[in-house]
C-alpha cells in the first residue's frame, strides 16, 4: 500500500498474513434441509453430550455430593442433578396464540423489550423426568437464564415436590490445545451492520472504513496499523432490507426493488477483496434464508468480488481458524433472541452490545476465550481496537496557531449556516445551505490532511546527502495538494506519469489498479484520495504507459471498455488541459479517448470556465460521443418512403410469426382455412398487409418531450438527451438540435433552459449522474394540440414544376376522417387495380406545412432525489414561483386539454396520451371502421386508460364499457366522457382478468352485437383476459391494437389457436412477465396461478390487418388486427 508523505515516492507496506482454515462444514446444509426435528431433540442431544462433562465438574467442585437422576431425588439428603433448564414464561409468544387469542395476553406484553414477567418459573429436566426449581442462590435467577442451558444444581427436594437450589455449576470452557503466539501483532477486523440498503446508510463512513482497511487513509502510523489486519469478517447486515419502489408507469401497480445498494455492496467488497481477505456472513435482513444456520449469500450478488480468491461467502454461524486461533461468531440473531427472554443481564454476556465491548474468560486449566461484542457500524461509524492507539505527539506551536485561526473561521461559517437554516423555507435555499455545509466540511478535512502530512514530514528522517530524495530539483507537494497524490505532476513529461480524470469517487486504489491492469499494463504506483475523482498513476517505464494508453484508447473507440464508457480522461505532464499533453511514446497527440472520434478531451480540467456559450449546429451537443440523432431518432436521415418500407417488412415478419405460432396448436389435418391459406403464401404471413398509413406530420409531431439535464463532453450543463445508457456507463448529455421528431416549441424551451443553466443567473448545478449530485435533472414539455389540423400529403409535382404546398384538412368529425389520403400501398402485395386508394411507396413525399405553435399555460416543479430521472407518481407537483396553485375551473394542478378531431380530453401531467395526435386520429378512425360498430353494438374497451378509444366511438354505438385497473385513469375516463357529453359509457375499475367475466355476463346479454377493442401495453394481455374473451360466445369481433409485435404474436396466437381445455397459468406468452397495467397485462407474472379448465369455444381467425406509423424516424410501428369468429 502507498505511503502518505507528500513529495516522497510510494513505499510498499507488506500486509500481515496468517494461516486460514474455514470450519463451516457443520453449518453448510448442501442441497437438502430437514425440518422434522423439534427443539426437544436438540436439547436431548446437547444434554447427552454435556452430561459427562458436567458430572466430572461436580465431582471436582462438590466432592462427596451424590449425582442423581430426577426420578432418584429424595427428600432426605442433598444431591446434585444434571439436566436442561426450561423457563416457563407466561408472555412467551407461541404459534397457538394466533389461534387462541388469549384475552389480555398482548395487552400484558405491551411494548416491553422482553417477554419476562414476575410469574416466570424454572424447571429442570433430564432424560427421564422434570422437576420445578426454587433458587436460593444469586448464581441462578429466573431472569438471567434461558431455556436449553445444561447445568448442575445442588440442593434438596421439598415435600411439595419443588427442588430448592443452593448452588449451581455451569459446564465451563472446553479444553483448548496449545496455541502458537505470533511473533508480530496480527489483527482481525470485525464489522457488522453496514446496512447499505437502509435510508440511514452513510456511504461516506463506509468509504472511509474501506480506505482505512485498504491503506488509503491516514498518515503512515495508521497505514502501518491497517497493514497488520490479516482478515476482515463482516458479521451480517451488509445489505439489509432492500427498498421496494413503485413502478414508474402511472398505470402500473407493479413494484420494483431498488438494486442500487446491491451494486454498491459489490463495489465495496471488490475493493476490499483486492486488498485483504474478506469473509462475508448473512444477517437477519440480508437476502438469505431466515432460520439458522443461514447459508452463504448467493454469488450473483457479487459479480465483481466473487472472482477474487480472497473473497469468501460464509454461513451464519461462521467458524474459522486463523493462525491457530479459533474464531466462532454469529450475526446476532440468537443473541437478540436471548435478550428477549432475559432481563438484567449485561449485554456483553449475551454478546450483542450497542457499543464495542470485550472480555477475557479464563478457565481453571488455562483455557482462554475472548468475548467480543460488535455493534452495528451504521450506528457507531467507528472501528475500534484493543489495545487503544498510543497518543500522537503534540503538533508544533505554529501548526496550532494556524489551526486555531482556521478553526475560528470554520466556526464562524457554521454559525452562519445555523442562522440560515433557521430561515430556510424553500428547496432552493436548503440546497444552497447543504452545499455550503459540504464546502465547510471539505475545508475542515483538508486542514486535517495538511496537518497530518506536515507532522509526518517533520517526523520523517532527513535524507542523506546524495540520496534520491534529497536531489536538487525534487518536487514537493503543494500545501493544498490532494491527499494521496504523490506530489504534483512534473511540468515536463517524464514518460511514465499520467493522471486519470473523471473517475468514480467511490473507487479506491485497488479497484483503480485492477482497472488499469485490464489494459495489459501494471502500474508502479497508484495514488487516489478518498472522494476524489482523479488519480495519479506512475508506470515503471515509458513503454508501460504507452501500452496502457493505446489499449485504453482502442477500447474506448471500439466501445468495449466496460467501466469507463467514454468518460475517463487521461492527462499527461506538460499539458494545459485534460488529454492535451505530450503523446505517449510516439502516439498521437491528445489524451482522453472518447467514443465516436478524437478530440474528446478538449476541455481543460484544471481551469474550466464557469460558463460557456451554447453550441450551435445540428450536432453541436453530441461532441465526441457521436450524433445524438442516431440515438433518439436513428432514421432521421432515411427517406420517409424507405422508412415505411422497412416498417411494412417488420409487420410482415410479425404476421409470419403469428401463423407459425397458431400452426403449432393444430395437427396435420386440423388446420382451419385461414391458416392453410397463410402457409401457402410465399411469405407464409397470416394475412397480406395491403398498406401502411403514414403519419400526417413528420417533423415535430411529438406532443411530449422529456429532456435530460446533465453534463456534456466538455463538462458543461446541457439540456438534451443521453448519448447512451447508464448501464454502459454513459452519462453525457447532448443538445437535441436537429432531432426531427421534437416540436419547435419543445426545442425552443430546451434551448432557453440550456442558456439559463450556462448563464451567471443560474446558481444551482446540473445533475451529475456519475456521483448523483446536482439540482436540475429533467425538463418535461407537454403540449395540448388541436388534432383537427391534419396536413394532407402533397401530390408529386410534374416534371419541371415547383412542388405544390400541402393543404390542411378542414375540421371534421373523427368518423368522417378520409383515410385514403394517408394510405401507402405495400409493393409486395398485388393490388386489384389502379382504383385502389393510396399512393405507391416511391411516390411518398415529405412536404408538410408547419404545425401551429402551442402556448404554454403553466410551469410546474417536481422534487425528486432518487437515482432514476423519472420521478415516482408519489412525487408531488408544485406550482413554480409566481404560478397559480390550481386552474380556475377547479381542475388539479397541471391538467391540460388535448383533442383528437372533435373529441376533447383532459390529460393529467403524468398521464399517458398518444404522442402523435394526427396519426392517432387515423388510428382510432380505422379502429371504428374495422370494428364495424353500429347503433346496436356493445363496445368493450379493454385496458381503456383515460377512455380515448371508447369515447371517440361512443356516438356510433349503443353502449361502451371500459375496464382498467388504475383508479386515476378510470377517474380521467369518466371526466372525459362528461367533457364530451357521452352518457352511454360505463367504466369499471379492476384487473381485467378479475372483472372481465362479470362484465361480459352483465352487459353482453342485453346487446345483439358485441365488439371488443384491446390496446394492451408492450407486455400484452393476461391469459385470464384472453380466456374471458374466448369464453364469451356473444363476442364475434375483436380489434387488437398492438405497439409490440412480440406481444401480438403471443396473444393473437392463443386467440386463434386450437381449442385447449387446460390453459397454463400466467400471461399470454412466456415473455411479458413485467407487464404494466393490471388491466393491460396483469400485476405480475402470474407464474403459479390456478386456472380452471376451459369450456369449449370457437377460436378467432385473423380477417384484416393495418399498420400505422405513429413514430416517424424510428423503427416503431403500430399494428391493428381484426379477429373474427362464427
């Protein structure tokens, strides 16, 4: 491990080691586990094992006293009896209490910390009988013992049958073999209760603990002490109870588990295992079995640490022999239970102390056992040792004077912070106050570092004349240099030194060294201070540094450098900025390798300007990370006709998959006519796809935009889109300029926000996903539009003539929208003639009039401190300062009105609504015509959401019944129905799989024509919904709207497949177990759900299919299929 003397070369301190032998065989259960043994059998086995030992101790301690069995105890003489104690406790909880519910029992227990009461009695039992005890010696009190203890008691029986105890004898310590005394001090570190998943977890304390144990914290005396730690045992509580979070989808009742603490635990264990041997035990709240012995934590929790040979997953209890010394311990569950059944017993006697305690027990034959009680680290945040550290030498008078002035300055800053805290009223003020407190804490820590470094330098022996350390020109660290950096980088390139920038602050030296070694180069020294994002690396020679840099740059450019992903920069001595220094051993000039091109490290890390002007150009924000348009709208430069051709090919592939899935359910001679015809087609599609409906608007069609706020490749605050995923390590944000699918209004608002963040008026930083710090993190723009504005495609101009501007469709009802104007024929399907509506694929034009600009009506703010940018539904929306708290009509904050032709919809700020109004009008108009609705039709709107489909078709049908499991969506649907004067719509809140059968039984008999429209999320429909639809004999037509081709194949394949009596449980297919709405796919995987046998039914058959382009410039396409049956 490196030394900590500024300006000196790194000194390697060898870590102490000793022989290790795990003795956990008795606690590892293997593949089987038996639950047929009761406590009585365990107590009997323990008594048989200890009875001879206790009887021998009786003979030595009570000579002449007769040892008798309970059945042989008389009333005439004093005897000794060996047996097992049983404590009869009135308040002891039992499983029978849940059934008997004895009156007053729980009231008597109340909130007491234990189950003891004044009426508790002791009973002694051996292999033949039991007898009640009445103790007359303070060595045996009722509240000081627990059931199961083997003891010897001396006394005499009373006429009433009780045994009066006058003395007691315990088994004592077991015999011990001779132990070899180590020549030098060797320590084992015991830690418990990191509780990384707890809301009270303090990652700074944990990182300080890691840095100390790995030798990256403190002056040389502390580093030498850390080097003596030969083994670390984490006795449970590493993770704790994982937090369950609500799903981000507002129409989902699913919950997810926050796995960030698991990743943090693996990072910490990896860093520790790279420096010293580590044993990790499970605890009561860790993800392991509950009953003892707990088996080791699963290896999948430690993908980074598990490959290390120094990392061991141990059971609980855990036994190991270290250097001839046997260590046996638990994570504390049994000790905590003992505390509930005793009273007045010192916590050290139970080994579960809220503070660190230790005691040495010695036996008559020289046996020695040290008891160690380890408190929870999350509560104490300290690492103690016995004996205590010697007192440090006093500092010099000058240091004391300097520190005194600095302390006075820091005290004044803290007093000012307290005063501001009392006046703190807004989140803005609180954030600024937090930043001020952090700055004061960092200054105090820096002062302590400088003082420790100065003291260590003063105590170090002066170098002899001629030594390298005293050579002229030797660089010394500046007083303010970060702790752990081996001096400053040389002004001129020495050929072996470089600095890594933008590192994760949680990385320690071992992990960073392992990262460097992945590129084939082994560094001579690595120095990084705790919490810093930079590190100084020195190689043995210039070839080593050149090898590291070239391999690092190659991996970055090819996208295979997992862990850096285009963020780390390499700086060489003599450079004025990050990555702009001397080339490594003949390499190209320029450091920081970034994906997508060179010059990514052009930002000066040492003197970056506070604000910069906003970049211009279509790709200005993408920097070296590439064109942002290739990430969010990858088909932006593909001609629109070619886009439609690709999407029609994708739909045809889906139709082939549907035919294949349905064919598997039929025998050779059982296939229905539609399936036989499908298999005879050249492409084997279930249906021919005649056309695709183009989007009326190609540019700026989205009515919703979510812009990420973060740092770009030059570390400037930016409003735009992420260049990649956080899983791949990409956190850079690029400007959205040139993204064709974004509306001009949203781009203008993003540009205005971007200018504000880079101006001097912005006092709060942008969110940095690398360290999860910052204030501004997401900008959401939602626009209410008038969808009656549908631009008609312009006709192809005559040769040599100027193109005619497209005309806008005059306002009309949704049922009257002419679909022919947006129909594009499929070139793979032979048409019946030129009279068929639509244009050829080669005649598709892209001309369109500009969309009318919407007006912003409200600005809101939402506070969220989670890891993901998407705030949960529980996060409250607040009006921005100066905005009204609610609309004048009493609507909730942030609701706005959107339109699909003549139909108006009330939309909540976080509610789902189709993002392309014009294409949605075409989609819903086609759904109504495909469904064949009429005045006698009952329309079932399954997964209705806010009621869009049902309300748009309500005036054409007799009744609409909508089903969804999200109460907020059902409330919006009812409001939207009232807003449009719809009185024939009924909405039912509940899981579709649970209520569909009742809905059909109630409403279907009253109508001669039943039609269902289902618009599920990407996960598809639950199998129970499919069963209910198939089982309704009155349902003859079903329109399936699919945004995911895979779910269409799975669901429609079952609807059109052969009748089967025994349906498996779960969803419509093996995929989709993460469904969104319960109505739209259920609330879970449904893996073990019991479904009764199906009554005979008639399968559906696919009759027609259409494709709609709701998302131009992307690969996504909407599919509408009509299923019918006789």
